[in-house]
C-alpha cells in the first residue's frame, strides 16, 4: 500500500506546480511517524501470536487478539490530532533550512493536515493484513489491495483538481480508511468475529475524545504564542514541547476519568520510562 501511495503522489503531483511533489513526500514522511511507532511495531509483534493461534484452530482467541490490537491502535487518532495542531511547527523543526523556506513549510503543513486522518487506518491495515497472512492467505489481501487502489484513482484525480496537493493527500487518507474498514469487515465475516462492534464503538469514543483535545490545544497555541514566535526554530520547538505536555495531560485525564484501559496503560508505560 505504501508503495502505491508514493507512486500516486508522484504521478498526480506532477500535474501541479513545482514544489508540490516535494511537499507531498515530506508530508508523507511525517505521516508515517505514528504509523511506524504504533502500526508497524504492533503488527510485527502480533503476527507470531496470531499464526500460533490459527495453527491451534483457536479462532476465538485470535479474534480477541485482533480486536485488542486494533483498540490499542486507536491511540494513533489523538496523536494524529496533536500533529495536526502542530503541523506547521513540526515541519519547520524537521525540514525548514536551506532551500526549504517558509513557503515550503506552509505547503507541506497544508498537505499534512489532509494526510493525517488516514494514519490510524494505515496502522490498523498492517494488523488486519497480517491476520490474513497468519491464516496462510496472502493472495486475497493482495488482490483486494490492488482492486481498491484501482478504484481509488478517481479520488486522486478529483482531489487534485479541487484541492491541489491537499486533495491528493485527502485521497490517500480516504483510500486507506476505506480499505481497512472493508478488509476488517471481510475478516469479521470469515472468522466469525462477534466482538467487532465493540471495536467500532471504541474508535468512535476515541474520536469524540480527540476532537475537543485538538480544539483546546489549537486555542491555547493561538492565545499564548504569536506568529513571530512560531516562525523561529527555537520558538516552534518550545511550542511543540508545551503542547505535547498539555496533550498528554488531557489525554491521560480523559483516559482515567472515562476508564479507558488502553490510555491508562499508556500512562503507566510513560511513568515507568520516566522513572527508570
């Protein structure tokens, strides 16, 4: 999927003014950070357990592992919201130097806000696909992925026409979300996964928590920091640190108040790392 994403970004970006392909590529680099931290690591770790459970013909436990893993990956959503709020500052800190000037930062930040809604879906996709692979079914995900990519071509074209590079990025996000939702539904039907509705409800809950956190962070950033402050490397770094601390405080508070085990577990892991 990531290979086709890069190809389409380059192909459709070639119809846009110079600089847009670079913005898409830089945006993709940041977009893959939460995917790598959560999706790739969790997917690789869960695969041998799913393969063993399938060999033991224990589909009930395999579905439980799939559902629990996908619930954990829902945490990509609030972290993506944090990156949306800090998109300009993150791009400035990571890339703005030399010929990568303020206009390139602004364009990449615009691309990033359209890409990031798909980060949780790409993370989840790595796990659902590995579930099929654990069942020794590698052909179906490959055929399904190819068909889904072909069907998504109009999204890229109309997205490019309507929103330029941002539209291409939005097409990536929509395409990934569509693919993982349909693939998970197929998984549920084939495996008899009766707990999938709780996964859908959990994702809805995390989205409802993430939206106000993002709005509060955006409001705090606008109220506390001027544009001149945000235009410097040191200022952007400071804003990122302060916003990250406020974000973690709000996320952990919401997790404890609402009894969300996955967020509480994240808090305990962070506490252990800080104390070690």
